[in-house]
C-alpha cells in the first residue's frame, strides 16, 4: 500500500516542519532531520510525535 503522491507532497514532520519521505517496506513516513519515523496504520499516517519511532539520522 502506498500513499497518494499529492498527500505525501503536503505532509511535513510536526516537530521540524520538514518534508517526509515514504518508507513503503516499513510502512512509515520518515523525518530524517528529526530522526523520527511516523507509522502508517490502515493507510492512515499517524503524525503524532508520541507515536513516532526514534532512530539515529544519517549525516549528510
């Protein structure tokens, strides 16, 4: 399942207000700058900071 590209284009991280990228394999929206991955459940992005999974962001 993937998100509508138009929806993905307007979604931003609620913490940093930066664009999100879709990780289809993990069914998550990833905010690289914040080091957060927001789950997608039943096709619905859950953009709540307390629901996000933390990860160590890659350096540029």
